[in-house]
C-alpha cells in the first residue's frame, strides 16, 4: 500500500489544498483545520454539516500564505471568495467580508473557544445514524430534518477544530466500491475530505480491517486506527465542480452500515486515527499495518 494523495484543509469547512508532502504531529497533518469561523454570539464553530447556515463555506478555498512550521503558530491563510477575490486572514475587513457571505457575524480564528460546539443536520436517509443519538442531541429543525448540537473534538487533541479525531484516512478502493454500488453518482475523494488517500489495497471497503491496528506511514510516522468514519450530509453538498447529490450518502447508508462500539450503527467510509509517531509524509510513501 502507498500514499496516493495528501490533503489539508487550512480553514474548517472550506475547500483545501492537495500537497505533495506534509509533516504529521500529535495534532494531525500540520496545518489541517488550523482556522475556523466562529459565531461570536454563542461560540458555535461554523461547519457545513449545517448547510443552511454554513454551506456557503464550501464555495471558498483556503491555502497557507507560507508553509506551516512544526511548533510555530499557523501562518496566515489566503481565502479565495466565489468571485475570485482573495482575502488574507490577517487583513482588516476579512471578518466583515466573511460575515456578509454567510449572512451572520463571524470571526476567523485559530483559537478554539472553550466549550465550543458544532451543528449537524440529519437528512432523511434511512440507516444514516442511530435514532437515539439524533434524538438525544437535537436542538433545532430545518423543515422536518433535525439538527444536532455536538461538542467539538470529543476524541481529538485539545485545542483543535476537528469534529472527532486528528487524522482521517480513506482508500481508493472504498471510492471504487461506492462507485460500483452507486447509480451514476460521482464519489470523488473531495467529497470525503480525508488527509490521506491510500492506494494499492485489497478491493472493497479495505479500511474496515484496520480498526485497532497501527498504520506505519512513510519513514517514521505512526497512527493508531481508532474507528470507522461516520459519514454526514456535508459529503452530499455542492463543492468545487461537484454537484449536490444526496444519493452519494444514500449509497453509503444502504451498503456500508457498521457497528461502532459504544456508539451504535452508522453509515461509514474511511477511518479515524490518532497520531502516535511524528514524521514527514510524501506522496508515494509506503503504508503498512501492524
């Protein structure tokens, strides 16, 4: 197996950048989700998992003005707006422009507010997530679809903007399997926003067998594979050249529902992992499991 591609997303819920190499630290791929928009009224972290409020963020792309350095503060990010205008995170007026775009006051920050939460809308797709989880976290509705309020980063390193874990891996085999099972939908990797796309695996949902094992990445990086990745409405939204398509998520829910110990049965594709050994990753590096 090998690293097919590396991705980082400098601003949460915006389009990111494909990189040929990146450092891996205990906080994940260096620079990944380094920034986010925050609602100053209640500290909610903007996530396109609540599309009406934050889906417009997927029309923006973000890249670093300079390469991040381990142990240093994240460098400024450059955000490309839908009209092609480029904003810098350290420029006056950026918060105002982003607030105008999303239709509510926001601030762009690299500091995670204490007790922060994100919101997630649950589309009417059978088998997507456990009913008891949805009912137990619902605090609003979009039409008939419930919206949950969920504590940020419950299993991630403190002070990060990850929803759940620091590292997300996905195999090309899983994308190929979903394409074969789907009905003409485009299961592009960019819908799923992994950090590491792995090639050269067995066919099918190869990651299922990785949970509980350690992945050796490149020369020295290591990751403990913790759990399967639960999929969400964000994968169905229009982003880049990809159209909105809820059938992509229906396909996952129909064909790949898996039990996650202690959390119930979810529609899954990919795996979450914790970094246990730091290093530098490059496209083409070997991936082995122990």
